[in-house]
C-alpha cells in the first residue's frame, strides 16, 4: 500500500432530524461505527453522537471509497438499532440519505477528535465550528441536500 495521510470529518442526521438517539442508542452507534471502521481498515480518531446526528473523525484509506465507508457506518448503525434497541411501536429507525464530509489538514489533528468527542458540551454551549459542520440559524430548515 502506498503512503497516505487523509483526514475527514463526517456528519449525518436522523431521518427528519428527529431526536431518536437516547444515550443507549448513541452508545450503539459509537460501538457499531468503530467496529465498521476496523473492518474497513479505516483509522477512527473519534466518534461523537447527539440525539439527532452523528460525527466521525477518521482517516479513510484511498482504496475505500468515502461513500462505501459512510454507507457502512450508517447502515450498520441503523440495522443494529432496529434489531437491538427498543423503539416506539411502529417506528423504524433511519438516517437521512445525505451526509456532510469535510477534508482536514494534518494540523487540525488532534483538535477535531476532541471536538467530535465533546459534542454534548459543544451543542450545549453553542460553540460549534462552522468549518466542521453546517450551522443553520435556530428554526431554519436547510434546503441543501
């Protein structure tokens, strides 16, 4: 394998941006995404979750298409949640099809993994980094995919 240094920050949300991820489901997402990364040969730097979205800071090898890695994370997590977590009657957990991905320079490390791991505090204080995720004014609905 050739030498490579690739760093990404990926964010994706629940269907309808509904807050379906309680702490137990968030832990499932973190575990499943980390396991999927290992299976793909992806170096996971951090996995962070919130009730309505997930974040991953990772180094994805050039032989693994981004869409494959992200699809595996999302698919494995939703499959696990739907099989293992007790959901309200008639509910099937799903993610939005879209996601955001940001490429990073090596100098951004280790700041980005710390940012991802501290999502609860970041969102609670409103200290989000515009360079790492789309930030919309409160109440604004995104028209972007």
